[in-house]
C-alpha cells in the first residue's frame, strides 16, 4: 500500500550543504559571502587552448558543472567564471610552428572547446574571459606588487614574486615554505630569479616568442600563467570568491600562487572554499599518448559513444576519488541510461491521461528529496545515484502492481525533472519516424501469423532506426535505443 505525504510532493532536506575545503582539509558548511546568502561567486580554471581538450580535462569541467547545478537547485544564484588560457609557452609554440597569428591559432581550439561543452551538456558559465583580453589588468596587479616590493625584476627584465614577502605561501598545499630554501639562486624556466620558489609574474620578451608581446612599464613581454587567473577572477568577481575549483594538479603551484598574488594586492582572503577533483586514469593507467590511452572527447565520439554516455561515466564517481575511465564503464553507462529511459517512457505512458499531479506516496517523495540531501554532503554522487535507481526499482514494482495512478506518475516525472536539472542526463525528446512506426505494424502482423524469423528481422530494422521494440500485454512499445 502506498502512503501519500501530506502537504508536499517532494519533501525538503533540512541538512546544510557541506563541501570538503582543500585549504582546511575539512568538511565545512557552505555559507556564501553575499549578505543575502543567495549569490555565489564561482571561479573554475579552464583549458589552455593549444589543442583539443582530453577526457581528463572534462572530468574537472563535468564535476564543476554538477557543483553549479546542485547549488542552483538549492536556490543559490551562481555567477561563474571559467578562464581560457590563450597565451603561454604551448600556444606560442603552436602558432609559430604553423606560422599563424596567436589569435587565429587559439580560436580554433576555443570553438572546439565550446562545442565539446555542448556535447557533454555542461552549462555555459556567465563569463569565459580569455587571458589576452585582460593583460592590462595583469600589468596593474604586477605594478601594485612592485610598489609594495613584493615583486622584483631580474637581470633579464622578467618579474618575479618574492615568496619571502608572503609567509602564508604553502598553506593550500600544506607545504613548508622553509623547504623552498630561500636565498639560493637558481635558473628556472630560462629566467634567473632570487629564490627557488619565486614564480614569474611577467616574462620578458625573447626571440622564441616571435610577435607575441605586450608593452609594459618593465619592457615588452607577456604575463606569467598564475597572474592571468588572479587578474581575470578579481576583474569579474571582485577580490573575494566563494568557491575556486580545479584539478588536484592545480593546487601547487598554480592555486598557491594565485592566493599569494591576489591577497598581496587586495589584502583580502582570495577564496573561502577550494574544491579539487582527483585524477582520471584510463584502464587503470595514467593517460598518455605514449601508452596509447590518450583520448579527446572527439576520439570517443568517433568510436560510437555519445556525449551523454561519456557524461554519465564522468559524473557518477565522487569528484575527490580517482576515476578509472574504461570502455566497460562506458558500456555500463549505456546500459544504465537505457534503464532510465525505459523507466521514464513507462511513466510517461502512465501519465498520459492525467490532468493534474496527485500527492506523492512517501517512499517516492522521500527518495527524491534524499537525492538532493546526498549531494548536500560534498556532492555524494554515488549515494545520490543509488537513490535514483531505488526510485526506478520501486516505481516499476508499483507500476507492475497497478498502484500508480496517472497523477502519481506525473508527480514522479516532475521529481525526476528536478533531479535531472542537476544530472543533465535526460535524453533529447524525439518521436519515432513514420518508417519506424510502419515497421512496428508489419512486425505485429508477422507475430500474429507466427512468422518469427520475419518478426526478428523487422525488430533489427527498427533498432537500426534508433528504437527498441518491447512486447507488452498492451501491445508493442517503442523506447529510444541508447
């Protein structure tokens, strides 16, 4: 017997949203800086646009998409910035090898990146700043650091950040600054600097840069990688961020350097929460071209996998756990999505005659609410997906028992729509073609005449058109072929 929940269709979790903060190494309740408690300022490190992004990159972007979607589902207004690094050693090397302008070289990969985000259903950030559009802001930050004597110019005209002036350096990565041996002169990245840990703010032009250079008070050159993110983040979101995300490989030195630069300029805590996703492996090994297991999104699409299947494989492992990306895992993703699609189609059939949704039985309402409660605990996606498949199992059993009215089916589908606003897995709606429907009719005639071989042939022809035919007591039903 199904029992309805009075007064609510879905229920609301009362637990706070908590995230693991890399800085404190603790789970912390999420409280945005905004006095109203609504606006969230989110900065996520984007790609270096010198090549097509690979699936390791997209592990980060899909995790960050899940984070944004869940925050929005919980009522927050998220303003997100994702930067595009379009000037560095790799982009300069690439454009010079092809003999083209830097902007022309990087534009191809910017366009490809946005196309890939669409394929993986990653929501667009409000801002995608390119580093080359913010060089003036970078120069201004460096000027302030020079005035404060936190930066210095080396003999070759490059500018560096003095770590000795920022004793908090190393707190994010939990490093001991003394281990960086201050006072030892080293040669690093072809630029002379005072101390081994000092990092480049401005790289003086040399002939290897070709025509890639900007004028500055210290001579022609280009910005260092770390100052790019500090300048773009503060220009668009202000001196204080709520959340800063990236991969674990960004923690040191990149994010550590961002903190040092930004806080030295503004005097304010750069980010309240730092969230980092773990590495991605392929078939149990580190991804590399030499190992033959290096895949871009386009490589996987060419092998017949869909963006939806790849998203499922990337999103359903907790972001702080290493993800072992396998082709068996993609096959499992395909199967799981097929199960979801079949369930949703079955509910849609039951809901077709409903006028209004009915009150949801307790087991369904609590299951839907628990999905969001699980994600409130540091994006516990494994627990949340368990709730989804529990909901599918319980719904199918109730449908088999004739216990779900058309109105209840509508209510469950509304709950699924809320869940999928976070997951981004719903199949694009489309209807069978007239050709597919005609084949279904022919197959039904063949089955009536017990022409089993012809029935099987027609089933395969229907599958080739993208549909699976299932024989039920109410007649044949078509579901999309995942």
